[in-house]
């Protein structure tokens, strides 16, 4: 749950910063690709290619 909250906060901050930067530069609204590619990168950074909702098993 801790990773999900960190991912959610980073994703929201990324989207907000993209919109602020585009507004400051006067570019207009960013396209869907510009918005979701950094969020996809964050997802891969946090979870990799595995399923984020499965618990890891400790192998002793």
C-alpha cells in the first residue's frame, strides 16, 4: 500500500507539473501522449513488469 500511495502522489505531481509547464510556455493543452508517457515510466519505476497487487513471498 505504501508503494501505491507513493506512486499515486508522484503521478499526480507529474501531471500537474506537465500542465503548469505547458501553461507557462504558452504551448496550450498537452496531448494524451505527453501526459501519460511519464506516468507509464513512473509505473515501471515503481512496479516493473510484475503485477502490483500481488504480495511478494519471503523465501527463507
